[in-house]
C-alpha cells in the first residue's frame, strides 16, 4: 500500500492510502525519498485559485473559459494530475520487464507528485554521488536555465533580476557564472541579504530605496540594463522591469501571472524604447538556438548545475510527508517566510 496527497476541496489537504503502483513494460517503481513543493502553480491548486480550474486550451494553445474544467477532490497519484508536486527524487525498487538502463537501487528523479511510491517509464538516472536534496531542484533548474537561454546573458552584461525567491536566487548565481553584473531586486531584506551572499553586485528594495527604473538608468550611465528578468509574479515588478531596460531591450518573464496583468502599464517607456516582452516557458526552447539545444541537453546541463550552484541555503524548511498538509497551510499563510520547502519520506 502506498500513500498520496489528497485535496478534498481548496485548502483541505490530507494524506490517504491508495493502491500500490505496479511495474509493467518499461514502467518501473521507485520509493520516494524527497519531493519539493512548488510555491507557484502547486499552491494555486491548493488555494483553488489556479486558472486551469476554469479554463481549457485547444491544440493552438488558445485558452477558453470553462467552469469546473478541473474539479475537487483530486489526488497526487491520479492519472494526469501534474499539479500536486512536480519534482521527486527516489530509489528504484522494482524494474519493469522491458527496462534495460536502470537497476534496483539507482537514484532517480521524476517530475511527479507527492506520494510514497512513483511509477514511470521516464525516470532520469542521477549520478551515484548526487546530493539527493539538491536533486529536488532539478525541475526549477530546467526552468531557470531555459530562462538564461531565452535572456541571452553575456559577459559583463548589466542584469536586473526582479524577485529573489528560489528562481531568482538560482538565476543570480547563473548570471554570475556567466560573468554578468547583477542588480538583485526584492521587497524582503532577508532575500536581498541572501542574494548578496550569492554575489549580487547591488541589492535594491523598491519600498525603501525609491524608483528602481531611475536607479537602473543611473547605475548604467543612462544606457539601461542589457538584460532584465522578471521572476516575482508581481505585475508592479513587470512595470518596473520595463522601465529598467535599455532602448531595444528585452524583458524576459519567467513569472506566471495567475490573476492576469490588468495593471500592466504599456506607456511611454514601453513604446519609446521599443521594449520586447519575452515569455520564457519550459515547454519550448528558443528557435534561434534549437540546433544547439534540445530537451535532453538542457536536462543534462541542469544536472551539471546541481554541483555548480549553492543550493542548500535555498531550503528554508524540511518537513515529513505526514506533515505535508500543515506545510501547505504554512506556505499559504506565510509565503514570504519560505524559499524552498523539501518533503522527506
């Protein structure tokens, strides 16, 4: 018997017993060691605010309103449920009869939900010496590395990153590895302090230090930032990002604005500076470099980053699987106090 996470309704989480998955074909079984909680999309489903609950899309990725497109109750081991956990590390305990590359005892990673056992025909084998806690960041490392590819950060670029949550801190470290100068922006001094430890050249709190756009222009001798990355999910930050950018600059957005962006200001700065807004989303790679990168290479690069980035300080909470419902409530009520929350099994 295995156990899984269940939402009876928004903000009503529990751990329930469910059927043990079976090995078949190339599908193998891993015992879960650790999972990581997504503070974005996953929490949207926990709260009942995720737009996917009331919308559907067609083959062209046009979205249409549809009430109760996804309904409660929902459970992390149900087919097609991708939103109740997204990054799991485990150990192979049973091989599918057609599996030829894995062996029992291998450490693996899978993009799947919170549950004690996971079944997959697409496990990623981890290096033998992997730090399994660090490996819980693989989903986010794929997202942030893809963001770096989209943003095109170059040596000595002036970069502004808005939002120093887990994604922002990863991007900061990647930008410093690329030889860029980085202004790290957040409303929380604790996150700015961590950014400073990770090598941010300047930290900036708009609530205390004034006009970010003006500061960025002054800091770059009136040129504006070469690269601006918005990863806070705050529409006000997106407005500030546009004001930071240089003429013909690009603002690369990793955020998903769940409530839309009704207060987005596409005024004089956006118009006169010919700003490009670029959405960076994990399902696609920049066509300009698609001959160099595919999903497999991007994933391999993310694996290398596990040992190149300082990830441990990003973990603010470690909770037992049985305490996962309480952990979700904690993130819901105090999101600013959490960076990455790791679940142990």
